[in-house]
C-alpha cells in the first residue's frame, strides 16, 4: 500500500505575533482574530522566502507566538522566514529557534487503522482538516513548553526570596514584590488568556470526525492536563506572593510602631532633660 507523508515542525519563538500586520504586508484582505492562524502558502510564501516552494509547503503563524512549518525540511527556509517575521516582531531571538520545538509526521495510507504516537500519526485516508488540526495542537504544545520553563524561572526567584526569609531577612521591597507579581500575571495571561488551550478550532464544532481527531491529539499531547498543572502552580505562586506581601506589610507596620515608640521615648527624655535644666 502506498504511503504519503506530511512533515510538521512547530516552533515557539515569542509571546505574541500581530497577524494583521503580516496579513497587510502580504496583501491578504482579512482581519484575523486570536483563534485563527495565518496560513501562508504559494506565491505569498515564495515572495517571503525568495525561492520556489511547492504547493504542499505552507507556514501557519499563530497569534500566541508559535509557528508551524509544513513540509519544510530546509533549515535556511525556516531561518529565512523567521528573519522576515523579525521585521514585525523585533524581539524574536533567532538563537532560540531550537529551544521550544517539536517535529511530527502525518502518514496516510499505510494502515487500515488509526495510530497515534509521539512522533507521527497514521490515518487510512487523508482529510483536508488534518494539517490544520495537527498544527494547532503542536503550536499549543510548544507554546506550553515555553511557558512551563518561564514558570520554572519564576519559581526559582521565589525560592531565593524564601531562602532569605529562612535566614531571618524578613523585609521584601515593594519593587521586588511588584516585579515578581507582574511576572506571575504575565505568565497567567500568556497561559490562560492567550494560548486558549480549551478553545477548539471552528471545524470541530461542525464536523464530528474532525472533533474526534482533535480531541485525540489534545489528549495524547496532554494539553488539558498540562494546562491544569500550570493553572494550579500559578494559584500557588499567588498564594506565596500574598504571604510575602503580608509579611512585608507586617514588618513595615512593626517598624513604624517602633519608630513612634522611639520618638516618644526621645521626647520624654528631652522633656526630662529640659525639666532638670530648669530646676538645676
């Protein structure tokens, strides 16, 4: 039985991509919303890469900072596209290309049954929605991987603050509290509001087979479970920050109380000295 193969390379390269800026530059007359990827192929992709591409090649750009290259095995094509993307999102670091990435394959016609592994999925016949749904799951997975690492860095900074507490250094500055809280808020925004793990592509609402395929992919890549773990860890971080804030405010309140006591004692001493001088 003849087998056809489609390859995917997903990369999480930044936190946010403005799809409409790219669409305008490419002459695409469509307003993109958060949940829709920008799909580039054919003449548009040729003009971006400055080379010929076949009809099976395409690039999906997701607003939450992930890209999926379909049937692109040439590393120079990938870096060429990222350099183009840099003109819209200057903070993109080309050194981070391989930091959060996943390679995957769709194999068609090699079996009568559906088979799903961590490297490929095998299906009996091809459906038009397969590439888009696989790309969406891969894009969300690598974006989650990036955020999981960012969360680890926030946890490390909190551990440093906890170590200081254990050593008796109880004061935590407002600036440090605000900075760490901002990191947690940004992390939660990127995870919960932006990647939209729980949102499903439009076709899954009208096509039951597409919905079933997407759910299987989501379950295999454990997107919902990873989302729940991140949400739980984020809630714990907020709880810890509340604790730090309460300790810091208590220490500050205690400090103010001691200053008032000292001022009263100084005032009493000065009054006694003045009294002694008058009646000496």
